C-alpha cells in the first residue's frame, strides 16, 4: 500500500457536485479509493476508523443520490463522518483531523455547510432531523432530511422519543439505521437482539406481500431495482415490525456495502417517499481493512498505526491511567464487599468496567447507551442495600441530570458516581469536555462531591465512596494518566469535607480542587522564588467544603486563589459564597476564583486546552501578580 | 352523597394485611368505598383526582394479590397513588394531602415503607423497579417488583431505555401498562396510536395460539381464569407485539375495572411468571365520578370542589397568571412573525401553549413526555431559520440538560426557553421545585438568561427572546399570578445585560433577580424606616451581568445583597465571581448572596416555602442587619 494512496478518481471529487458527474459504474472504484484514503488518514491522525470504514459506500450513495447540502444529511454521533468530510470540500485539511486548529472529529456546523447539525453525543440525529423536516414543511420547501443512526444509538431513549414523534407527525424524514452490530461495546438490550432477528431473516414476509406494500408507499412507478436490493439481502421483513408500529415505513435489511442495492433504494425513497421511512442497512464495522474487521472494538478509536501491520502506536505511559486506577481500586474493594455492583452506559472499556466485569460478571451491568436509565437503575439497586457505582463520563452524565436530581439526590440514595473524563479531554474537544459536573452536582442537596488530584487520591476516593452509605457521592478524575505518585496498597476512607495542605506559605494561598494541583505546585515554586511565600492546598471536596481550612487560608493570606478544571458555579463559587456569608471577604483578602472561561474551548492536546483556558501554572502566577497589582514578570519568563 | 361517606368495609382495612383477610367477593364493595373516600378527600384537599379514580380496582387487586411491602410496588409519576395511600396506613392523614406538613402528593420513601421509590417526574418506575429486581436476584430473594406506568409516560425515552434493558436482562419484573389514553393532555406520538390499535382489537391472535403461548410462559398449571380475563376484554394480542419484540411477555388488554379479571391474571403472573412481563390494563380516567369521566383533562389536577355538582373552587385571581401572560404575549408576537413556533412536552395547558395552539395549530408541536427530544427538535427548527420557543417547566427542563448543553449552547442556536414554574411551586413540593435552572443555564457559554420580576417584565422578555437570533436565550417566571402591575400594550426589546434601578438609596443595595423583587421593595421600606437608606435593583439578566450597575452598587453601598429563588451556583455566584475578579470585594463591602438553602424544601404554600428558605422580606432585613453587625430588631417586629 502506498502512502498516501493513489486515488485518481477521488482526486476529481472535491464536493458532492463532482460526484454526481460520475456514472454509477464508477462508484465502486471511488468507494475503494475513499476507503484507502480514509485508512491512510487515520493511520496518521488517529481517531475513529472502524465506523468510517463501515459507511464508505453509504456515504458515496447518499451524496450521489441526494442533493446535499440543500438536502440535510445528519450523521448521528459523527465519528463515522470522516469519509463524508473527505468528499465535502475538506480533503485538503483531512490530515489535520483532531489536531489543534484542524478538522473536528465529529460533524460541526461551523466547519461546513454539509454539516447541518453538529453531533458527538449519541442519538440526537432523529430529533434534529425532524425539526428540520417540519421547518421545511412549514416553509413549503421540498427537501430531504436524512439521519444516519447506528444500532447502538438506538438504545438511547432520545432516539425513541424522536421516532415516536416522527411517526405521529408523518413528516418527510429518512432514517437510515446503520446496523453494524457493534457501537463501541457489543450492543446491549432487547432492541439489538431484535435487530439481529430482523437481519437474520427470521421474520420475513414473502416477495409478493412486500411488493404490494412497497407500491402502496412508493406508488406504481416504483423502480423494481428496490425489490432486487432487498431480495438480495435476505428477504423482506414482516409487516408489523417495531418500526412500522412506530409509524415508519420500513425497508430492509439491505447490504450497505453494495452500491447497486443502495442507490436504487435511496432513489426510490427520494422520488416517491412521503412520510417517515426507516431503511435498515447492514454494514460491517472496519469493512475493507482486515485488522479492523477482525477486531472491530480495537479499531473503534485508534492511535496512529502502521497501515501494513495494523500495529497501533502506543503512547508512552509511565503512570497508570486514572481509568485503570479506578477499576483496580474498585475490584480490590469488591473482593471484600459483595454489595458493590457497577453500572455502565455502553462504555465498559472506556470506564474500565470491562476489567471489573472480568472478575465480577454478575455484578456488572451494561445498560446500553441509556444514561437516564443507568442512573435510576442504580438508584433502584441502592434502595435494596447494594452499593452501586455508576461509572459515566462527566459529559455523558449530563444526559441523566434529572435522574441525578430527582431519583438520587432528592431521595438521598447512596449511588456512587465515578466521573471519568472530568475537565478537558483533548482531541474529542468541546462536545466531550467535562466542564459542568462540579456545578451541576455540588448545587444539589445531599450530595458529596470529590475530585482526585492524583491517582493515589483516586484510590482513596473509591474507598471513601464504598463506605459512604448516607447519600449520593461523586468523585471526578481526569482523562489520561496519573502523575506518578506512589500508590497506597489500599485506599483509605477520607474524612468528609476535609482537604489537605500540601505546602505552607504566608502570603499567597492556592486552593486547588482536582487535577490542577500539580500546576499549583509549579506555580508555588515560582511564586516562592519571586519572594511570595505560597501555601498550596488540595480541597479534595467541592462539597462539603473544608470550611475550617478555607477560613484559615482566607485569614492568613493576602491572596487566595481557587482553581478547578470546571465551569463557573462550581467549587470557586461555593468557596466565595462561604466566605461572603462568614464576612471573610471584608478583611481585604484578594480572592480570585479560577475556572473555565465563558466559552467553549476547541480541541487540542489537553495541556494546550488548559493553557488556552488560562488554568496552567503561568496563568496562576499571572493571576497572583495581577491581584497584587504587580507585573507578572516571572510569569512572562515561564 | 354523605361527606365523609360511609365506608364500613374500608374502615376495616388499615394496611394491606387487612385487605388480604377479605374474601374476593367483598372486593368490589371495598373498591366502591375507596372510590367514594377518594372523591371526598380530593374535594377537600384538591390535587390529582382522575388518575386515582382510574386505578381504584387496580390498587385493590395489586395489594390483594401481592405481598407489599415485601413485594415492591412502584407507581409511576405517583399522582395516581392516593388510593394506594389510603390503604397503606395513611388514611388517618389522607385529608392532609398536599398541605404543609401533610402527606405528599406523590409517593415518597420517607413517608411509608409501602412507597419503595419516590416518584413525581414521569417514567422512572421501570428503571427503579429493574434495579430492585436485579438486586433481589443477586441476593437470591424471590420478591415481586411491580411498576405501574401510564400510557403517556411510555412516550418518554427513559421508559424505553428501561424496557430495552429489562428485556435483555430477563429479570423478574412486572410492568403494568395503565392505558387510560389520557395522561395530562391527550396522548401524543406513535406509541399511543399503537396502544389504541392494540386496545381496539385490530391485532389479535386466536384463543388457541394465545393459550399455547401462555402455557409456555406460565406452565401447564396456569389458571384458566386468566384466559377468560383476556377473552372478556377483546381477544388476544398477536405475537410479535412491540413489547414482545422488546423481550417482555405481553398479556392483555384486560379490563382494569373488573376485579374478576384482574385478580386471576395477577395471581398467575405472581405464581408462575419468571422473566419480564407487561400486563396491558385498560382503565378509564375519572372512573366512577361522572364529572371526571366526562372531562378527564379538567379533573387531572383539581382545586377543592363540590362533590355533588363537580364545581371546582376558583382561587380569586386579580392578576393574570404568568402562564397566561406568556401565552398571550407570544400569540401577539406570533401574529407579526410567522417564524415563531412552539414546542411543548405534553404540557399544552400547563404552559399556556393550548392558547397558542388555538390560534396557530400548525405552529404548535406537542411532542409527548419527551423533553430530550423536545429541545433538540427545537434546535433543528432553529437551524432552518425558525424562531422556536420551547416552553418547559424548570424542573422538567432538567431532563433535557444535555440537549441544552450539547445541541443548543455548543452550536449557539437561537432556541428560546420559556421556563415556567421557576422557584418554589407550592403543593407539588420538592420534586417539582424550579431550583436549579439559573445554575445549570447561566454556566453555559452563549446563553442569555433572564428572570421576570413581574408580569410586565415577562411580556418584555418574550419580545426580547423573539428578537434574539444570536444564540440561545431563556427566561424564567414563577408559578401563579402576577403582582398586578400595569401591562404594556406590547413588550419592548430589553437591552441585553442591563438591569434597572427601582429605588435609590445610599447604604444598602438589594440586587434581585426575578420574583423576589417585591419582597426586596418591602424590605427596603423597612430598612429605610430603620435609617438604612436602601437601593433596590432588578438585575433582569443572570447572564450577561449588568457589570456597570453591579460595580456601582458595590462601590456606593456598605451592604450588597443578591437574592434569587434558585440554588447556589446561580446569579449570586456570578455576581461574586465578577466582583472578585474586579477586585471590588476588597473595599470592604459586605456582600451576602441569598439563595435557596442546601436542603430540599417540603411542600407548603409557596409563600411559606419562601419563608422556610429564608428568602422573604423579613429574612432580607435580617441579613442586612446581621451583615452590619446589628440586631435585626425591626425584622423581629415584622
Ligand atoms: Mg453499531
Ligand atoms: Mg394515560
């Protein structure tokens, strides 16, 4: 394989209009070249590979048949949209994917008119598409709206809500169910079993019946190629499928890698379809790249890799990842305590619960992409005396916010929340940023909210959460590797609402919550060197606050900085509120709460995002100097 | 009708154990007495009537057949649980329903061991029940878990997520689908149409096939009464129903008012069922009380009423409700601007959008109980240049938090959020309290967040939102009636981030956001009278802040109070953050942010909840005096 590959036909296709000039016969070659290009791109940039490989033909077919961007094409989640990006005017930048200043790893409205809706979190496409379709109807415009959604994303309630509404509204909406039987983890839930039954041909009706039904939907002028396409796959699904009961016309399953089948189906739907239609397309994740086909889960998200061997570059890891520390610590505790059970929403390996599951399969519950259910399910487990850990990324826990408030906090149930990917997450960018959890959790009565400053702290917090039966408790930790501290044999139970002093000074106090502690230590070195004796404290708890420590920091220092990798309204706000009510602000102490700025931060390496946000060591030094009315000369040197 | 009615049999039933001593033949009389008692209770307390009337027989049957509280019975939403409360040891307090210190209007764990899970927000019961069922399996206990869920609640994605997971886990879970074809509004969505088809008998299989299937599920020892029960209703649903595809065994529809049918079905499932089962029960909302049967929507939630005539007491309303002001203002704007469209999640009358719909049916979308979809659907509408208003109560918008973050704020789409029931809501209590919206919205980049201090302000904010096309904008307003200010002919476009000074003073500044302004004015009178010259300002905007005004308030006063009817992390925190970064706290100004306390406030009249929270005029006065180090003598007199 050459790198970059030779792609004579693809080189003629800058945008979909170029594609439309090709004859249908040329499309398979185009798809091959697009696939080769995709493999080469991702081998250099890293990112999502398997999903994109699975939709190469579908991407070509959709842009060939539909009139994008006037027709609206929405890729659910968007991690399968790299081929789409290549043929929608972004090929010149495609090797900047997921790099700072480069293309985003998901679809993004500000990036291209061919991205009518930004995606990243799962299962939004049908709702957004329905909104568009309804708007077109109100405007009297005839456009097509196509939402491409994976089988895994179909387990989310939001997709169901949208299907339920679309079926009732009878809007002109095309849903393409991309059934590759593998989202990130093997799919969970009855729906995926149902799709498997459909795809296996256990529920087909005869050719004649399907023909009749098709004619009733598409009219007498229907192209017979559509029946050949479905016939080829395995037959026809029976009337009365779940999707038909939901008000959709249902076509499929059809072979998503066969352009001769895809194109006539799409054309017929385009020209003759009216109400909502679901086209069930079966694809293979990783299609066309043997290493990815063989191990679809390993090629979901990849590092840079060698195209010939498929070997992925490994980032040098001197310290264990926080994810792994969480999993190992919890496994250790679970050996002592059989009340510990775990819940994940389709992220067993991302959260480390795959390791837990190896040892405790009966005590691990993967509920699918279904965060709302995950949290209330955990609440149900807690009512029966179990000690459930719901391990959900900060950004995804947003989807279960009401369940956290209404089912957990209000009832004061001891659900443990292990919040991975808190703070900046790097290449996945703003859509995945763990910005808001401190704010939305610490404002809830009954909650205990902790943040781990390093991997040893995380181990303590796991143990602390195990032992906390009085109500809900959450602990957040960053993406990536620990900082290399010595690990305790086993975690200790931390005293609730007690922080720790890391170094003592007299003029400046840096009060850190979570992963910013290391930069506080660096900043303190510099401040000390500049003659500003600096105390550094790790709050450990956003709630309850260590009021005794905070009082002392405020009373005994001229400057008090709070810092957290989170939005406004979180830890710093709680500290300010406390200080205000205690009258501790009136002594003249210069308090500066450092938090994420009031804008979304673009994707880049995490350390660059921290810098961009003004939360790194030089920024801390600058803030201290500014508070003291001095030029931050030393900061400028840093 | 006597009041209270004579209920000789019911008088013998304090708890379900008493019920079990009755013969089956006595149950219809018990149900009649329970119904009479319920009508009498609600005629005195107000509250939810129709839903409870519909499940009288079901309540009796469930407690007769199952072994509560060892078996777990969960009432989804919980507003239909008054009959359940009456026969589970709470009859002596039933006439305190929804009164301060009295029984809660929904189920509540702390109220009774017969309430294993607190409900209020819709569609949580299956998730919670599944958690319990799994816990029982892990513990090796054989208990029954029964979740009773209405057809309306089935439109929520959360219910689907739970069904999907339950079907896959094959847990011992009994879901009773209480199909009364009417949640609060007429049901929306394809699912409800599907249920109607099921109930209408258009999709039944023969008796023989059903018998076979039943035997395969319940074993050969199955009581033949179960087939009689289903036979009586209309026949048998076909194999391959949507629920069966989801992994549930599906029985029904059966007549939910016929104890002779309910009891054998429940007994058979209890004794012989194994995996998840869904029993489709058809009931009539308002059953047995003619006025409620005739107008189910009007008797969903009622004021006190006359049992004989059904006439409901009307609260004297001198001022229009905020809900109505919102609706009328938006209707007025929509006459000028056909880009205005509205979205509600199954609350057309609660939000006032029923009025909007009367004039603009094509521009009103009721998506069902589906807040997640509602918000992203609105985002889709916004991408096409429409001006969507998503009208959702503060407490329910929590369920769409991720969609607000990810689909609206991140993409900076101009979705307008009309947030009704912001702050304390009275009898609906803590589960419905609009506490968190300022915190969870004002922390989001791109958002504009307003709060209306009175009904004229609300009108201005509606207009302001209409004209704001640059990004998302929200405005919150309280439950209940306005304060009687003069209404402008039409709203004006407010300048973004500009508050208003209501009265000028020199020593104390009260900075209010939203509905607490009136109490600030009262407090200012008292403070002035005590010699403390007081400025009162209405911030109007939680975001962006009126930094110029806040700076002036901080610089020119000795005390600065912020006040809002919301949690910590909101407006007051934003003000403190601003003051801290500007160095404005170091002058010695005494800042006191007043917000809801760190606990959930029990149901009571709204003004009592405000008092309990320490947010009324006397509390403001006390806070000012405390800040000044003085005894709040005048406050004590207030
Ligand atoms: Mg998949
Ligand atoms: Mg209903």
